[in-house]
C-alpha cells in the first residue's frame, strides 16, 4: 500500500494498486468513500481542486483483465474498460459500423488526454456532453459491469440514467464495452460542434446507416449534449431509412430530433441555440456518412 500525495488535503488518502479485479472490487466495497482511478482525467482534477477527498483511491492500471480489444464469436467486439481513447482511435479492429467509436474517440480532448483517458472511466463518468455516450447508444453497445454481487451487462441506453448518473451500484465497476455486429455494410459519422477543438460538445450527433445497393435500409441517429442522456427519435430514424434523402427529408429528421431533445443553458450554449443547430448538424452528419460510403 502506497501513500499518494497529490494535494495537501490528501495526506490521509490511501492508494491501492491491485492486480486482480476481485481485489479492486473488494477494496471499493469495503470503503464507501473509496474511489476507482482509471485514466484520471476527471478524478485527478477534482482531487487537485480539493473538490473530493476520498479515504482511498483504487487504481485500475495493473489489472490485465480490463485491457485489450478482442473480436468475439459472432462478430461482436469486446473493449476492455482500461483501453485508452488513443488506442481506440487507431484500432484496426473498429471496422464497419464499429468505426463510429473510433471517430468519437479521435475527437476527445487533446493528444495528452487521449493517451491517458479510458473508455471505462468516461462511460462511468457519464457526462452527457462527452463523446462516447451518444456513439455507444447509436451502436446498441452493451456495458459490462462487475461488482460484489457478480457480473451483469446493460444496453448503453439503459446504463446512462441522467447527468453524471449511471446504473452502477456501490462497489461496481465498468469492466468493458461490447459492440454487437452492425449492418453488413454501414456508413458512419460522428459530428460534433464545440466552442474549440477538444472541448466537450455543445451538441453532437452519432450516425450509423445500413446500406444496400446504395439505399439506406436502417438508421441510428443519437444526439449528445442535448439532454441529460443521449437522445434518440424512432420517427427520425424511420424517415431516414428507406427514403430518398432529400433536403426536406433530412430537415424533417433533424426537426424530430430537435423536438425530442431536452437541452439546458450552460457555458457551451443556450437551450434555444442547441435546438436551433440540431437540424443542420443532423443533415451534415448524414450527408458526410453517405459521402464517405460503406466500410
């Protein structure tokens, strides 16, 4: 056991670096004021600002079971929670519809943040303006969880419960993300509007289009930064799928998503501004996906 001295207020904080997942879960379960450390992009900032003073920090960096990207039987892809944004942005395993996650990872922060930040940490933090939540919901991803009561998994749209709120119970950790097989031919686009490159989104849209002989046969459109959780509209997706994608069709789809959104006023923009930009953002994302073509 080590002492981790990052700020004067942390001199009494214990630092643990277990090598086994069950050991980490045991440490978190034994102390309800213990906090897990993944990439540290949020936790360390809070510690330095003395906004948080946990009795213990449990580093996940030495746990091999949380690392890697593996293709599973049936075409699904498992991503360990400690996989960095940089690794995902560059991963050759993210093909077809799964390419959307690489696009989202490449837009996160700056290089130093991408080299340290992890998908598990970002998912567990559940900031609705972050880049992964909308992408994972659009991909129908499964979030793998393990805790004192065992293992379970939840669809991404059920995992994210609200602003910085998830389905995680005390002592539970995000252990991985599973991307289910997407359309045989898919076009994707992660479109994001931010104040500056690397910032959290004022609004974003994640698009997955299933293609057959140049026609759009299925569509997944998910908004980020426009509500406390990722926003979807079945009606908007139905308008895109199976129709000729005219300007009027794209405008209508964008308007339906804007109507489904529940944005707030914050430093990145007003609720009214977010609603106003959604139709254009959706149209641009769909057009860009089609221009890029199927993978």
